[in-house]
C-alpha cells in the first residue's frame, strides 16, 4: 500500500494560504531528494551513474537546481528547458538535448552550452551539422519497434513518432563517425509511467546488446547507456511503489554478464526520470467554491484542468483528500470539477469522499510531474503559483501566480486595441 499523506497540518496550511491564495502546487524538497537518492543507490554499482532529470516533468529552475546540487543532470526537449538548465547551474555534458522535430535555434543553443545531443532521426544528423555543427558527444534514440509493447501514454513503438529503426541506428553511428564525431552514447525511451519491473530489465538488455554490436560492427565504444525514464509511481493508494533496488540489481547482473566480458565494463549508466523524481512530491491545493446538485453531485473548485490536465487528458487517477477530514468516512460520492468551459474538466468522477463543504481545502495528490508543466491559458485561465516546502520547514515561492496582465502582455503592442 502507498499511503497518501500531505506534509502540512490543516493549521499550517491555513496560515500558508493567507500569504499564497489557492490554487497552488506545493512541492516537498525532502521527498524529491529522497527519490533521487533512491535511484543513485539502485545504480551505485555502475562505473558512473547519473540521473538526467526530465525537465519537462517540472520545468522550474529552483527544482532543477536542487537536483543538480545533489548530482543530477538534465534531459531537455526545448530551448526554454535548456535555458532553465543553464540558469540552474547545469553545465556541458550534464545537459542532454533529446531531439524531436528540433528547430535550428535549439540545436545551436545546445552546442553553445556544450550539451550532449540525442538525435531522434537519421536525417537530423546532416541538419545538425549544417545549422549548428556537431557536438562533442552524440547519441541516437533507438525505437525497438515490435520488440517492445510500449504503453497507453507513450504509444506502441511501431506507432510512435520517436527514434530510429535498428538499421537506421547503425547507419547513423557509422555516418556520424565518418563525419568526425568521436564520443558516443546510446539511448531509448519506450514507455511512460511503466510499472512492470521486467520492462526495465528488458530495456537494459536490448541496449547492452546494441552496445556490444556497435563495438563489433562499427568500432564504437559507447561512453554511456541511457535506459530512459518511464519509471511509474503509485497514483492509487492500493498500489505498491517500484522496487528500485531489485530493478537496479537485475540490471547490474545483466551488465556483468553482457558488458564486462566484451570490454565494456567502463560504460556509464543513465536514467532520465521525471515522474519518479518529483511526481509523488507535489500536491495541487484548491478551495471549494460551489456545490451543485443536478443529475449528479458536483463539487466545484477554484482550480481547473489548466492546473492539472492529466485526469481530463488521460483519464488518469489522482488521489484526493480533504484537509482536516482525512480520517472521516468516505460516505459521499462526488464529481470534483473545475471552471473550464469543457465537460471533461473533472479531477475525479464518482469519487467516494467525506462530506465536503464550501470553503474546504481539497488536496489533489501526486501532481509534482506533468501537473503545472502541462498548464495552459484556454478560457483565459491563469497558471497558479508553485511553492517549495524546504527541509527546514520553511516555504519558498518558486513561481508566482500568473496575472491577467501577464496573460494580456503579448496582446499589448503598438497599434493593438488592448
């Protein structure tokens, strides 16, 4: 069982709301660093291991700074994320740019920062050389096709837009070597929120086999193998967290069996997790504004899917508790809704909860990844603040709430009617 708790008492929460009105996302520094250390411990056997935090999960420079100070690099997918990494003190090869229909300016910024570049298509090699030059360290993203299942969030590999086929992969490395690149890595990412431990062992086995073949066929001794992210978390209380020590141990055995005998016992290991690092360390805090009885019983909040899109987009489950009513019986059934002009703007449907009253504080759990990051401004809804609960118990503002003035900023220019 994964007990769902909130790190602040009802009284402390009410004090905080006096300074920072709801809605807001609250993140817990202790949990974030604990999650990172769990991965570092699970892969401590590797000659060198680094978690490349997936910035897209929680693109806040303060969070990236915390993780970098604890030994993490970053995985980036846009120029904005590269700039966040740079601002947070992440440097050089600690930065990974995973290409995905990447424009020239993003490649140029990555080269400027000395980042490792991970190409998503064989044709990007010539484009990269033309618009930005080749990096010191290059890798390609492998798409294993029907060798792996993928999952509902990221899609089947054969239908996913990501990565190179096996034949393209070897051709890409051969051509890159001919073009003068001397340092290489190997990467794949085939699932998201994966909860089957055997999937990570199989991914490692697949990449280790490729690394061995690259050495034999192309004379390329990769410096690192990046098995990607996708490590799932228990969104539901009845779910168990992944056994990271067991996963790390199973990959360690494969490494010793496959890589070491082939002279690849110096190859570094990488993961690029987002959800597994920050997901369970975040909560969306909202206030009940309205109660509505029609064909169903609705509870309306001051937040909406602009603050947390996952339930509407994926039908994803997020656990909900009511501050101060955690121990009361869940004997009422509600749809928990936001104010967006979309019928799927619901955080929960037919959810059993304690009796809810107007003014109650609703805590939506596990919003630390792909929560605020997936925010948007449809209906003129504004991004909410982000707060960090530090290990000393103090709370730091790490993103102020968006204002109406912010929303209209791009509509105010010479000649506009705003």
